[in-house]
C-alpha cells in the first residue's frame, strides 16, 4: 500500500475533525499557522491540504477570512461522503441504505439489460451462477460472495450504460461486507441462486418489465433475509424476529410461451 503524503495525512486529520463535529457547517477552520503547529507540518503543506478539501467542496474560502466548512450534502468527494454517511449510523442503518441504493440502481439496470445485453454479458452471468452453485455446495463463503457480486456486476455492465457500473463500484468494499454477512447463511445462498436464475432468464427474454420485476423480487428477498438473519440478531432457523423492511413478493414467473394457433386459417 502506498504511503500517504503529508498533504493527504493533514487533509484526513482535518476531515476527521469535521466529521467529529469539532467544526460545524459554515464554521471556520483554525488559521493555517495553528493547523501547521498542531500537525507538525509546514504552512505550505496545510495550504495544499485545504486545497484538496476545497476541491471536494468540503470547505470553501472566504477571502481574507479563512476556510469554512460546507454541510455534508454539498460535498462531492465520494470517500468523504461515505465516511459522513456511515458516521453515527449503526451497521443496520448502513446495510439498509446500501439496499436502497441497490434497489434504485439494479432494478433499472436489469430493465436496460433486457434490451442491451450481449452474449458476452449473458455468458458472464451464467458463469457467475455456476460459480455460486459450486461455492454453495462447498460452503466457500468468500467464493459465494465473489460469485454473487460478479453476477450483479454482469447485470450492471449488461445495461449498456458505462456509467452504471461505476456508480456501485465506488461502494464495492461496503457492498462486499454486506453480501458476506448475509451470505453466511446457507438458506440465503439458496435464495440468491434461485433469484439469480430467474433474473438471468428474464433478461434473456428481452422483456424489460419482466427483468425489472425479477430483480426487484431479488432485492425484496434480500431485504427479508437481512431482517431475518442479521437485523433481528437471530441465529439461522425459525423464530428470528424481522425488522422493518419491505416484505418479499413471490418471485415472478416468466410469461408462458404463446400456444400455437391450432384453429388454422379461416
């Protein structure tokens, strides 16, 4: 891992002070000289650190008055936003927020994939399903998690929109932790397998609505699994108390093939 520069270290120290509430929105940071003294660096280093925070809209400058803190909803630096969103939140709240993001992004991606998916994307989904089956059979938790994420990544890429995979790629570490936590339960793995097969089959039909509904049913099941096995603090098995969340709808059935016309021409 690359060693952090002094500028990066000072910028992180200042961000941490902001996240801890030492300096609130629209309040001024200490003068550069004071920051330099406390951090044991030069004023030039502090100035560059402040520029790095300003580039992410974490701070703004009032000419002649110094640097002031923007409210978190104005920040543009993703890492800082993630830290702010997670600060003070329970692991349960973070997991539910991630599921909200997944619902918004992944249902739309499946819908687009039904129209834009390529044979290569379909092959990647098929491989991920097989890998998930193998990892489930051998109870390889990391293998299960990797295969789960690989399937969803293939759906995102199958959307045909290059911006879509980037959206969730920035959350990969948090998403991996969330997936690994729920995937520790064999029943959850079986649910994932069932729904991955249904999503893949729906995308293959080329029907955007069927693909969207299949992915939505999958996310609904993920909500229910999280509430039952993780959110309720229960061990796998009956009696785990669910937490508030959206109850899963039955997995959608694909539309039947139209019956051949046996009446003949009039």
